[in-house]
C-alpha cells in the first residue's frame, strides 16, 4: 500500500496533523467538546420523542430523561477526584466510546425499556466529557483570557445546541428515528480519534496527587520528627466555602429550568400535535438566543454588574416559563423559547469562570463535579415529577411552577441590584 494513501491507517495521524496544526489548543479542545455535545444533544432530544413515538406515557418519558442525570449525580464527584489525580486521557477515551455505543444502541432499540439504558449511559458518558472540558478550557491561555475562553466555549455550545435539535427533527421526519441515531455515531467517533492521536492538549494532572505531596512533606520534615499528616479532604469542605456554596445555588436554579425546558418541550409539542421538525426549530430557537446574546457578551458585561446580570437572567427565565404555558402554536412557542434562551445566555460562562477561580487549585475537577452532582440530583426528581404532573394536569402547570421559582428567586435577591451597582 502506498505511503500516505487514505486507506493506510498509519498515515492517519499525519492527515490529522495537517488539519489540526493550525488550530490553537483552545480550538482543538472546543472542537472535541462540540463533536461530543452534538451527539449528546441529539440523543437527549430524539430519545424523548422516540419514547413518545413508542406510545410511552409522560411519566415513562420523564423517567427516561431523568436517567440522563442519574450518573452525573452519582459519579461526578468521584470522577472529578479521579481526573484531578490521574488526568483526563483515559476517562475521556472511555466516555467518547460509550457515547458512540449509545447511538448504536438507540439505533437498535425497539422498546422504551431499551431507551432507559441509552439515557443512563448517555448521561454517564457526557458528564465525564463536560467535567473535563471545563477544566481543559480553564488551562488554555492566561488568567485574563479565561472568561473569554469560557464565553467562546459557550458560544460553540449554543450553536451546537441550536443545530442539533433542528437537524435531528428533520432526520426524524424524513428518514426515521433509527437513521437519525446512526448519523449521530460519527461525532463521538471523531472525538475518539482526536484522543487516540494525541490532538488534545493538557490531559495530564495539573497538580501532584495528594499522596505524592504528603510523601514529600514527610520526607522534608523527617529530620525534625515533625512530619505532618495529610489534610482532610471532604466534599463538605467545598460546600463550607461560602463563594462555592453561592455558585452551586445559582447553578441549580438555572440548570433545572434549562433541562426542564429541554425535556418538556418535546412532550408539550407532541401533545399539541406539532411535527418533530417544528419542535426541533422551537428547541433550536432557545439555543440560537443563547448564541446571539453571547456574541454580544462583551457589550453586555460592560454595562451591567454580575448581580444585575443574574437578576435579569432569573426574571427572563421566569417570564419565559410563565408565558410558555399559554402558548399553543409554533410561532408563540418559538418566541417564548427565544426569551428563555436570552435569560440563560451568559449565566453558564460566568458560573464556570468563577467556579474555576474560587476552587482550590488541586480540586478544580472535584468542585466542578460537585456542582454537577447537586444540579443533577434536582434534575432526576424534576422530570419524573413533571411527567407525573403533566399526566394529571397537563404541561402548562409545570412551566408555571418553574416560573414561580425563578421569579421568587429574583424578587428575593432584588435588594442586591443597587448595592452591587454602587460597589462596581
């Protein structure tokens, strides 16, 4: 076989070099994350519609969606500790391969029971990728560039989140669910290739494991006989940190409403007999709003303080959820989804930046994992409860309940508006 021929497996790293060398480490990292996110977002959107297509009840659909959050809730802290100690290469390689397997399993699924397993494994794979990606982006560039890097990541998330549901809806309407799942397989496989051929930077642990630090400390103090034991390391140490605790609370408020919209909108659209392609456009308009606002992020953050941004976001999300319960057609739902997206747009990059900066340097992945565990614990209960409520009373009361939570939180924090403005 001729050297350099595309069929020569040994030439593949050089082909990849030609395409990835011009890219900065940040860009390669974001490319990897987005490839996997396309598969994750497509699965999350399609699996719920597929379950409805199989005549599953809203309660069963809620259970399927809730399982996406189970593995992140149960394993995020442990995975964060593993990443802090061992690095990211092995966890990311396993995660991308599992995500690819989930698309194949969804392709072969013939019952809602099989989709339960798909959701469980999808959540387990993607939370590993997300946890690692936030730390990888934090390592790229200087401290002054960090906030901008997280905004760039969020922009790419927003674009992928906008296109994935639209593309999945079109594929479902025109070629069916199985081939839609088959098309998703390509993206995590490309992500796997980036790892196998060492295209991702900064996968090694940033700090020495605690055991190595303790051994060095013991060796340096053995002459005086005053060797110090290892400092206790508990997740409760992170929760006791006031700054981290506040960030976790805000993350819960926004993540719950984000994921609830992603779950309930396909159910709501199906109840209103809206075609899958139009449901995809509705969900995509939410993501397009986040993308559009993040493009203007520099202009926005120069004119409002962090607290003002938080209050505006809470109010926007609450208003969107309140109105969406009254919308019964595609165009009003698109407008409501766009309003929700505007409310969510700049919250995640702000939270990621602050979380990276206030976390202990050798526990960044663990702190990010704890944020995910706390948020996902709420998200496991919420879809099941929302599915049960919608079975009895319809979808609108679920959105109104979320609106009440968001607007109440904004009202409770209203006193911070002028106080933070004066100190800014």
